[in-house]
């Protein structure tokens, strides 16, 4: 092998071919050992006896007549595992080092940070951890050429190093986001040495304390992202001296204060302003209309109030306006939306806006997301909404809109709608079973909950072939559950709770294709999607990151037995059938629902024993079979032992240690004739579960405002476990 290497070097010298040196080859060898690609990966090209300048991911300089030197090591997404060797810091000509998107662990050697040749360093999206070390005191920071440092999406912790980093006079970009850095936000005296410093991203860490005023010295700073930390105090006035800023982002901190109109207009180049999820108060200053380059404004989830500044209509490049969850009031029509032709997303939910939807909104032909829920809007929907040809997401929930028949006839022409949330309106109207309602062919989510609406479940829903989630809970819908639900091939989330539905649970319901599959395949855009979830007397809308497969039929008048075919719904995570008139035994086929996390069969007339094999449902975290006619021992020896007594109460013939009823003792049952669960047991159920939920053992408590058929309020739980 040494003879072959010598031969390669002689050939390189004779024909002026660029060849790496022995030192460089030795520095690289450890990388080949980190490859997990097998013989088809790096090992295929990084062969002994070959010139390392020809190896995959390696680039050398090619000056004729001079020895070659390695300039680039570009090994992103190569399935590398193991630690980074300090030897890479001794490569004299290395300029670009990219080891991102691998599974490297351990720390970042200080020798690499002190390299005098590296210009671009990218080790993002790995498993690196520990503290980032300052460079050795003997190294000269002023001699470093480094311009870009990306250490994002790792597990680095501790205080952010400063003494040497702040002396890097050529640094342009620093991305340390998505780590676990602590302590104060770096003061960035770096800007005194590096006048061209342009990009700083330290978001998604644990920095605390005030925003340092020295940041205003960064006269060339164009992007500043420090969101999702623990920063507090006010935004210092000095920050607005960084007049080159285009992207200012501080969401999800504890910052407070007001938007100073005189200060904010200094940022004349601002394109993105994101101060959401803080404690800012006051109103939006009129001067914001002078920021002509603004494309995104995110002030959601603050404590801002007052009427909207008409000057917002002068931000003619605006694409996204998010003012949700504040205390804004007055009419939305204060802003002339006809000037905002490029607007794509308007979010003003959870405020106190009044009046009707301003007609000028319907001129925003590029609008694809319109969120107006939880305000005080009223009136009927305008036919002009059909002008919004790009609209995919519409939320009008919890306002005072009227005439549901007219609304559906208008919206059916919005052919691109994928999400329609109109619950909490059309109070006490009858839902039309109008067969002329068509369109909606792309609809994936339909929510018409909490109105309450009268009538049967309309047949036009059967035409929604792409429907994935259907929310009709908390209405006065009657009749039976239609068998055509089974032909909705994509449906995996069905909530019909708190209605007056009757008849048996149709066996056809167990033919739903998506629920019979091993896993749910959703095509929903989770970036903007908010869904109705009960958290008190009325539903709230929460953004969710993933979607469980759910069937919720509780608090109706359903009769008959639980279909034996229920075990075919393999992807179900939650099955909630409580507060009906079901009878018969707990079907053994429920044991086939191996993904089940929540099972609620409470407040029915079920008989027989609790299947012992429920202990084999490994993911089952919540079980409620209370207030039935079950008998025999509660199964022990598995995770059913961890459930509280309230899960089994109200079954006088049940026994077991958690019920203080020894199974060897005779069971005395004293139940008045004709009152199996009328009133008494339900009252116990409500009190017990109310106390249980109150101490936080169960999550996502939901108490519906509509009394159940026995005069008591139902408890609902929309499961979000394993989906955060």
C-alpha cells in the first residue's frame, strides 16, 4: 500500500495533477469511518491509495505547478455518525466545511473554531452537544477569515461564548438557533469589529434577561431572530438604530411595552415584523403605514387594544397580517383592504371586532387564509366572497352570522376551500338537507359545531370525497347516523357528540377506509390549521401539530350494542361512546384496537365483565366504563391498575381493590326500579370526574354547555396525546 501511495504522488508531480498531501489524507481518514452508507457510500470513493482530491465531497485547489490543497469538505446528509476530529482544524487551505444533516455527536473541537482558513462552517442538524468553547487564548482572532457559522439544530448548551466570537472581524452570518443555550442574550460587541455583520439567529434557545442595547451598533444587520426564548423587559430604543433591518423577530418571549411610532419608522427597510406571543400593549401606530416594504406583520397573542390604524392600508406590499388574540375593537373596515392586493393571510380571530365583514376584503384576490373567528361580526355572508378564488382556509366561527342555507350556497363556489370552520353561528337554525349544495370538492375539514342546528345530518356531506375531519358536536341534530359516512374514504376524525341522534351505531361505520388502515395519512396544512376543541363552556380553536384518528359519538340517544366489527378500525386512537343507551357486553373485538389510547363507554347499560385483555392495549392511557351494569372483578396485574376509581364507579356489581369491594364478599345491589342511571349515578359521575379533571390527571377537559338527556352536563375529552 505505501508503494501505491508513492506511485500516485509521483504521477501527480510528473503531470502537475492536483493531489492532496499525506497530512491532509491523514486528517480525512476518520471521516470515512463515520460513514454508515456501507460499501455504496463514502467507502466506495475514499479508497486507500487514491488521491483524496478525487474523493466524494472533497474539493482541492488546482493551481498548475503547485501542490494541491483541500479547500472544501462538503458531506451534508451522508449518514455520518460519531464525533468530529480536531484534525480538520489543521487543514491549511480548508475554506468550506459542511457536515450538516448527519447524526454526529460529541462537541465541536475548539481547533476548528480557531482555524485561520475556514470561511464557511455548517454543522447544523446534528446531535452535537456540550458547551461551545471559546477559541484558545493563544490563537489570533483577528487573523480568522470565517464569515458564516451555522451551529443550529443541535443540543449545545451553557452560556454562549463571547470573547473570541466577538472579535471575528469578517463574520457575516451567525445561526445558533434551536439549541439549549442559556444565560443572557449575547451583547454583540462583535458589531464594533465586524461592520458587515448581517444575519443573527438565536431563536429557540433559553436566553433570558433584557435585549442588549448594543445590538443597535450593528448598522449592517439585516436579519435578527431571537424568538422562543425567555427574554423580558422592553425592546431598547437603541435597537431601532439598526436601520438596515429587514427581518425583526422576537416571538414567544416575555417582552412588553408599546410600539413607539417614532422609533419604528426608522426601520424603513423592514419586511417582516414578528412580535407575537409577548405582552405588548397599546395600539398600532399610524406611522407603520410609512414602512412601504412591509410584507408580514405578526402581533398576535399580545395585549394590544384599540381600533386599527387606517394606515395599515398603506402597507401595499403586505402579504400576511396576524393580529389574532388581542383586544382590538371597532370595525375591521377602518382598514381599506382594497389597497392590499397581495394579501395572502388575514388573521384577526379572538378580538372584539364588530360590524360586518368589510367589502374591501373581497378585492384581495390572492387571499388564501381568512380567520375571523371569535369576534362580534354579524349579518349574512356576502356573495362577493366568491371573488376570493385562492381561498383555501376560512374560519368564521363563534360570531353572529345568520342564514346557514345562504352561506352554504355562496361558499360552494369557493372551489379551492380545504378548511371551512363556521361553528358557533346560525343559532337555532335548521340545517338544510338541500341536495343542490354541491361544490366543496376539495374540502378536507368541515366544522359546524356549537350552533345549535336542528335537522338531520345533511346528505350533501356525502359528496365531500376528500373530507378528513367532520365536527358536528353540540347541536340538536336528530335522526340516525347515516350509513353513507362509510364512503368518505379519507375521513378519520368524526365528532358527532352532544346531539339527539338515535338508532343503532351502524355497522357500516366500521367500514371507514382510513380508520381501517394501519395509520392515518393526512394531507392537511398544519401551519395554519386551527381546530375546535372544548376547554370550557364553549369551544376554543387550537393549532395542532398532528391529528389523531377519533370517533366521538357520546351524549346522544344511540341504542343497540357496540358493533362487533368495531375491531376493524385499526388506526383509532380514541373511541368515545359514553352517555348513550347502549346495551350488551363490551365487545371482545375492541381488543383488536391496538393503537387505542382513550376508551370511554361510560353512562350506558352495558353488562357482563370487563375483558381482562384490556391490559394488553399498551397505549391505553384513559379508560372510563363508569355507570353501567358491569359485574365481576376489575382486571388486575396490568396498567388497568393505574386507572382511578372513577373509571369504574357506578357499577354496583363490580369488585376489586380500587372499589373497596372484595370479590369474595356478597354484592348487595339496591337500585330503584326503572332508574338504573337516571340522575343519581350521573350526578356521582359528574362530581367524580369534575374533581378528577380538576387536579389535572386527565388532559383537555371539556364541559359542554348543552345538558345531556338526563339533565346533566356531559364531559368531553378531545384527545391530543402523542400529537403535540
